[in-house]
C-alpha cells in the first residue's frame, strides 16, 4: 500500500451485518482504504477496524497515513515524522 491509485475512488463504503450472521465477527476485521482529498492535493491510506460490541458500545480503531504534497507516494519516511517527537 505504498502508492495510492490514480483513479477508482468511490465516495462511500458501507457494510451491514446482523448479529446472527455466521460471517459476523464480534471483533471484526481490519479494512484498508485509499483516499484522495482536495481534488488530488492530498493522498492517503487508512486501516480501520470496526469492533461491533466492546463494553456495550461500538468502537472504531483507525490508523492513517497522509502525503500532503500531492504525491501518491505513501511510503513512510521516518526523517519526516512530525508527531510525536
């Protein structure tokens, strides 16, 4: 996932699972997405884990990587890390 695609982005994504669905997992699975914003001025990727039932509430765990320079290159460069220092 080191280079975001040039084309093929969609505006939304959704999934529906019923609790008695045999494919339903209480802890869910990690989903991976690419995103583009500001008409191609930024590109990024995101890993999202949906935890359907955690202590009586739903939880979303998300990690994301963004290149704000308009490049589709998403390869991590530790020299450019800005947080935490």
